[in-house]
C-alpha cells in the first residue's frame, strides 16, 4: 500500500517526485546527495542490506528501530542516526514513522 509521504510533511515536500524503492518516500536530489522524505506504516520491516552511500537521517514522527552489528537501537523524533558506506543494517517500525534521510554519494 502506497501512502505517498505522511501528511505532516508540508505540501511542497509531498509534491516532490516519488522515490522508486521498497518504502514510501519523496525524493529531492542534490549534487552528491539524495534527500528522501520517507514514511513507514506500523509493522514495516526492512531486511539486512547495505548501501554504497553514507546515510544520515532524522526521525520526524514515530520510532526507528535500527539494527547494526547485532545491536538494536531506537531513534525517536528529533534523533539522528548515521550509517557508514556498506555498513550492514536492518530496520523495524512498530509504529507509523516518518524520517528525512540523506544518502551521500561516495
């Protein structure tokens, strides 16, 4: 089910091009960085994977449960996380969650 970015994101953000991926997000591309405004329904899980990019994100609503190096950490509104390039991670969202993600090119 595609939600097309949570309503708490401003209209201008919700009107950005859709991200073509396994979760609902709007994409803002800048030189050397993609910015995603992503929303995840409660119960969403993301299997272990890596990215060639360095990723930073801030939770704007809900809670991200991020698993890296066998350690589970929880991030709530206003909290930032960081992933190094090729760092394996998985995620879980027990409640509806939104975030702003920055994917920096290597």
